[in-house]
C-alpha cells in the first residue's frame, strides 16, 4: 500500500506571470549550459534559478524565499491534486500524456510498494539532498507509474478544465489545473492506495528526499512531490537510448565473431534499417552503423545468448537489449567491459556525431515494451542504467511542494 495525498501547492502568481512558458523548465539533469542560459533569458523568475545543477543551495533558498515574499509564488488556500496534459510530437505522431501531481509518503524500497527500475549514481541524489536540506521543498516531481486498466483517473483528468496553458520548447503544449472536489480526491486516493508505484524518472530525487527524511524524521518531511501516470495509457512513450562507441572499435573487423550469435543483413539506408528492426517482443534485433554502412543484427538462438548473461536474473531481464549489448557485444565480442560510450535517444544526432569523428560504431536499440518494463519492475529486478527514456520529461515549475504543510 501507498499513501497519496492532495496538498496546498505553490504556483506562479498569474498576476505576475501571465505566461508559464517563460517560467517552467525541464528537470535539471537534462539542461546543458546553453539550455540554462536560454531559460534564464526567458524570465528572471524561471524555475531554473532554483534547480540548476550548478546553483548554490543556499542561494536557491534565498531566491525561493524572495519569490514567496514578493508573491511571485503563491500558496493555494485549499488542498488539491493537480493535473497536467503534455501534448508533444514524436516521429510524426502527436501524443498527449496526462497525469496528476500529488504527495507520496516516503517509504523504503524494501517495502516493495515503491519500486525503482534502475540503479542511480550516488553523486546525483547527494546533489538533490543538499537542495532539499536548504530549501525544504520539492521543486521537481518524481515521475511515477501506477497501473489502472479502468483508467478512472484519466477520466477525471479528461473532464477537468485547464486553468493555465503554456509551451515547452517550440512545439510542446502544457495544460495545468487543479482537482479539488472531495469526491474526486477520495476516488483518486481509493484507487491508488492499494497499489504499487514504479519510479519512471527521478530516482535521485526520491532517494534524496528519503535520506533527508531519515536524517530529519519530522512529519512535514515525510512526503515527496510526485507526478503519477497510468502505465496502461497508450500515450505513455518509452524510448530506447542508443549507444555510440567512440573508441577505436570496429563491428566490421569483428563481423566473424558476431555471426556466431547474430544474423547480419546489410541495409541500404537508415530508414530501411529501422524498418528491419521492427519485431515482436520475443525477437531481438539491433541496428548498427559504421563507415557509411547500415546493418541489422538479429539474435539467432536466445538460449545460446543467455549462456553469456549474468546468472540469477529472469529470462526477460537477460534478454533486454541493453543487457545483451553490454554483456555479449561489448564484454565478449569487443573484449571491453567499459567502452567509451555516448548515449542519445536521437538516431540523427548520433549519426551527425559519428560523421564528425568518423570512427567507432553506433548500436541502435529497440524500446522496452510497457509489458516487459512492468513485468521486470514488479518482479523486483533493476534494469541497467539507460535502458529506458520516458519521453518527454515532466516540466518543473508547474507546482512546488514546500514542507511546512
């Protein structure tokens, strides 16, 4: 079981901020120096001033308190759940992912109720811990998934009118509003309380908040801001993270070794390669690019490949694209456990990077299916890092949780 509550959030004062497009931002860990400069140019009140990776937490606290004192940020008079609808495009299609902002009572992963899906770097949750310690607030939500085949909460969001509309980037539209009716609040709590939640993104934010609560076990510190999306939603998009091996390694030189485990086909173009990568959930196909050549490589014999996978894991975990790539391709066929890797979700971006360096090899992966993702997570197994990329990132700055509830 989990405890989900509405709360009195801080939002931007519409009398001072008439366009949230200028004040919201992606999470701090996907903002580079140029992105930060751009966000700061939009408004001196952009939330980047509170969440920047390079910001001094003490200065962020002072800025936060100044914005509250100056009514840039105002607190709601009554407790609510909050919703957002994020409309975006991917590969020529339009999607609208929706979910609710709420407070979740923190609990250890050992309870089995809050489930991480990957390991995280220690330094990242230490970074967020310091921000929480100084500001006593959650600026960015932890992105979490719940399972509800009936999609009742989605229906509540569908029937709720947005109060604020804005843009993220050039194309994405973000609608935001409140769900404050007692009947809707109780229904949402009743639906979510018996279930389990999977962390989709923001493991470091959750762990930073949990550690702060352990060190400071007051009641107001025992909750964390979360954004909850139904894993059954067709609008929930999971992308793969492709790997560019920048080291002086060659797929073509190792082709004989690959042929023991993979059927290799030469393709005429990137489009033909990606078309050839489409497959059912039982088949494992990778795309490969090297020296102006595109290829697909298809696993011949799953049982033969599994002999090279770490023991003690389920077949589903062992047959993840990332697990096969790192344990068979990199560790054995290339004989390197830690290749110089560059990660990205965009194939075009990686192809452009390759052409600048003109060396190495790119491996393109298929996305993890929602069923595969849920089955592995609910079984308690952790995926390798950068197995999933939930697109797009949840905007920061729509609503903030301050701990003095």
